C-alpha cells in the first residue's frame, strides 16, 4: 500500500503512534476507492472521521454511486481486521454476500453497475495474493453464471 488518495481527514496527526489504525483504515479504503473511481470514471473524494471511524461524502451527499461505495466500507474494514480473514469460511462469506446482493438486483441498470464494480475485483489492500485471486475468480464466475442463467 502506498499513499492515501481521495480520502481526507481533517484532524489526523500522523506523528502520533496511536493513529496507525486510522492511517491503515484510510489506506485500505483509498485503494478500493481508487479502483472504484477507475471502474466508473468518477473522481470521488471522501471524508474520514476519527471519532467514529466512518467514511462519508465531502460534497456529493446524494450521489448514488458514491453512497453505494460508502455502504461497503464497514464491511471491507471488518473483513480486513478479522482474525480469520484468510479462512475458507470468511472468504466464502464475502462471496455469499455478493451472491445475495446479485439476487436482489431487479433492474438492468443496477445489474450493469454491479458487473462494472465486481467483475475481476477482490478487496484491495489486505488479502494475501492467493486469497485475492480466489475471490476475484469466484466472484467473476458468480456474476457471469448469473448473467448466463437470466
């Protein structure tokens, strides 16, 4: 992981050792937001709060794409900090959630956005290379299988 991009925190002092968890949170979300922005041709910038560890819009408070991204930040961080993150069960729970979301998509527009977001994707910034590859391949297969069955 490198520099934090597209994430702003107004009250963070990186010289304080106790702030390491906040920097790590911002790095993980920044990496995933950069991928999201690239996939959708957007340039979203978000705000991080030290008080509640939450990410929020800076100015695009009603943008559906941005809000969709932000809905997943807690799940990403929960996955990243899970003691069993690399377990078969945790990896498959992530895939199960994506499969369930896919089943709830009843419009072509939402399905197209879902495909854009998740084809050839796995969470960035914390998985091992093998786990990243596993999720990326399995998630793409789930989406393509769903596409072929409809």
